C-alpha cells in the first residue's frame, strides 16, 4: 500500500511538472501569436463570416463581399456505372428471380416471349415509369428511384438476354 502511494505521488508530481512546463513554454508563444500580424491574419481568415446580409436598401449597390464558399463535391456521375447484371442483382432480383408478386421470372423464356414482343421501348418505359399489368404491379425503377434511366435500361437488357431475347 505504501509503495502504491509513493508511485501515485511520483506520477502526480510528474503530471504537475509537465503542466507547469507547458504553461511556461506556451504563454510566450501565445503572446507572440497575438502580436504577430501574419498569425492574426491567418486566424481572421479562418473565422471570417462566409457572407453578409444587407437589409439597408441604400447600401445595396455596395459590392457585396462573399468569401469563397467551398463548393460541394462534384455530383457523382449519374450515367451508368453499374452493369445491367449488377443493377438487376441489387434492384430487380428481389421480385424477378422468384417471380414474387406476379413478376415474370428471369430466364423463363416462355414467360417473357409476349413481353419481349412488345418491343424494347415499351419494356424500358414500363420499367422506368412503372406499370400495372394483369400479372401485378411493377413499381417505377423497381422502387429504386436513385437509379438512372440508363441503369434501368441496362438491367432490362440483361433480363431480356436471360430470356433468350
Ligand atoms: C416489387 C417487385 C418488383 C421489382 C423490385 C421489380 N419488378 Fe419488374 N415487374 C414486377 C411485376 C409484378 C411485373 C409484371 C407486371 C405485369 O405484367 O402485370 C414486372 C414486369 C417487369 C417487366 C415487363 C414489363 C412488360 O411490359 O411486360 C420488366 C421489363 C421489368 N419488370 C423490369 C424490371 C427491372 C429492370 C427492375 C429493376 C430495376 C424490376 N423490374 C424490379 C415486379 C417487380
């Protein structure tokens, strides 16, 4: 117990020493920062307001200074980044692999014959805009509205390919 108390005491003394040393080293440094023009300018730059709201109509022709607002990152490219098979797996397979809710089963050649006969444009349109047919309801883009039209078209191409079309 005594050894323990000694160790704690020594550690506390070291901590106190470090604290005092940091004060001794730090205070002239912060005094220097406050007196140095460039350091102050850097701080001003970091904390400056991003804009100014003018409510006085007389001042409206004063050029308004708006700091450079960081631009949001470029929007991800909306064009197809995924292959038709990828889109199918992530968005269409839930219904079309098993034939859930009346969805024509992918790879079922007979089931797709009449659909493919309508032409690709109709298939694209039904997939992108949604479609209520006799078999059931195909939600727009399979419910994945984040997909681009091209993604959906690629998935339709994939499904038609699987049906031998
Ligand atoms: C919630 C279930 C569901 C999801 C998810 C789904 N579908 Fe469908 N889909 C259906 C149903 C049900 C039909 C059949 C509608 C009918 O003919 O009555 C259908 C039909 C279709 C047809 C045939 C349309 C026609 O004119 O005959 C295509 C093509 C199609 N889906 C593509 C897709 C694609 C591409 C995706 C993914 C982006 C997808 N589906 C996701 C349920 C779904």
